[in-house]
């Protein structure tokens, strides 16, 4: 699992280079603009419709998953729809203010996420068993490639959403820095979380439960002082979900704007959000 992340980074790097190159060649343009420039209005709009439907379906799926997570681990008696509505409304309020505001929110929230993960790893250290990492390559390299393909398709390839959200950078070559720095930081966080889960609960349980990080943190019990610290990982999940859903909503709204030739996407944020909730 952990080796697969490194292989996945190598697999997705050429794709990220293409994304960054597109932004470099077409400054001040997002993927929807680039598609229309390269393929023309008729074929271009057809491709844009496909991408827009993809991000719309993706946003609906992610929102539903996070609503299910909140209901499963915390608000058991609360209908999932309530959690979904509140999360979707927060995302809609954020993207109505533009990607700059979303970026500032992400810059603040990522500090909370990284700090929470750092605290979790430190507190789980006594529960870790290095033998859970062994043996390495027991079944050869084939399972590693299978895992790398899984990591490649989700989450690494999902960076394609940023090509639809981003349209301008401070400098012409900033796109390369943004994509590859984001890839390395995201991969490191995934690596730390994956290794921690394996060391604490073992590979069998880590691959057979819906929320392995939540299960791993639930094992943590520091006397009568610190208990039920799995709320920390719940905070990490929800904050990450807020940013991800916001990005996907933004991509969907920008796609609809391009399809119908609107001048601004902000006035369609609420209708799109209601459709995603439904």
C-alpha cells in the first residue's frame, strides 16, 4: 500500500505536466475555454457537456459519501439529508465569493488538517506495531502495481478538476509549481495516513473497513484524560470534504456557464447546489 503511493506519483506526473503545460500555453484560461479554442464551438461544447456532467455526478457522489460518514460515525439518529444540506450550503456560500475566497479558506483549513494529522500520529505512536509492515513483496510486485493503479485513479487523477477551476496564476510558469507541489504534499499526507493505519490496525482490517483512519484513532485511549479522540479524524474528513465538494461545485457551475454562454457563474450556484443535494 505505501509503496504503491510512490509508484502512483510516477504514473500521474506526466499527466500533471500536461495540465500545467496547458495553463502555460493558454494563460487566463480554464479547461473549458481551452477545449472550445482547440475543438471549436460544436465539438468543444459536446466535450464540455461531458466534463460538466462528470463533475456534477462526482460532486453528488462525494457529498453523499460525506453525509453518510457524518451519519455513521456521529449523528446516527439524524437523517443523512440534513448533514448533506448543511455541508452543501456552506460550499455554495463559499464558491459564490469566487475561487480566491475558496483558496484562502483552503490555505487556513490545510493548516488545521496537517496539525490534526501530526497530533494523531504522535498520540498513536504507542499503538503502532512495526511487524504489521512485514513481509514486504510477499506476493511479488503485482499487488503493488494493482495498488498503484488504484491510487492513480483515485485520488491522483482527480487533480483534473483543478484544470477546470484554475484559470490564472501569478506567473506564467506558476502552474508547474502549483500542480507538483500539491501532488507531493497530498501524496505525503496520504502516505503518513496509510502507514499509520497499517501500523495500528494491520493491513487486513485497514483494507476491509469503510473508514480505517477513524477505526485506528478509536483505538487511542490515554487514561481517563484523553478519550474519544476520533473526533479529530472526523474534523479532518469534513474539512477535506468541504474543500473537495466546493471545487467540484465550482467546476460544474463554470461548465454550465460555458455551455449556455453566461457571463458569470455565481447566479447559478444555488440551482446547481440544489440539484447536487437532490
